[in-house]
C-alpha cells in the first residue's frame, strides 16, 4: 500500500488562473476536467489530487508521469476516483486505489491510497 497527500493554498491556484487563464487549466487538466471544474476550489482540489497521486506512485510530476496522464472522475454518488492514460499505465500498474479531496479555510487537500503491481521504491 502506498499513500500520497498534497495540500495547496486555493489563492495560489486562483493567482495562476488569473495570470495564465485557460492555458493554465490546459496545463494540468483534461478537457472533461476543465468542463466539470466550475469553481476555483474544484481546480485546487484537482491540482492537489494529481500531486498526491504522483507522490503515492513515488515519481512526482515529471518524466514518468505528467499532470495530463491522470484523469479525475466522480462516480454516480459524487465520490472522486482516477484513471491513468494508457501510456502511464504501462509504467504504473495500479491494482486498487482510493482518492479523497476536500477544501476549507482557503486550502484544498487530497489523499490517495493505492496498491501497484510493480514493486517501485518509495
């Protein structure tokens, strides 16, 4: 079992959005995520989620895993979950995962727990 967490100040995401506009969203979100994220709090939660997932996988955001390799969805009850692109799945073979996202007091936080087939180091 591997765990990752990330917390981000919502105003930091808001400042980036104000400075770079849609280009900022396209840097880390899929078209579906852009369509669904209606609030700055949601954007911050998505950012924190992708960072937490990368941490749990032990690689961070970079060469092995890009922001856009991670796509966050919600199930029919509104609970978040994620999938990796086919390219990222070749490197990171996730067996099970759980994702939680929250925001309050000017911060967004995400926690992910997962198990993988590959025995990467943490």
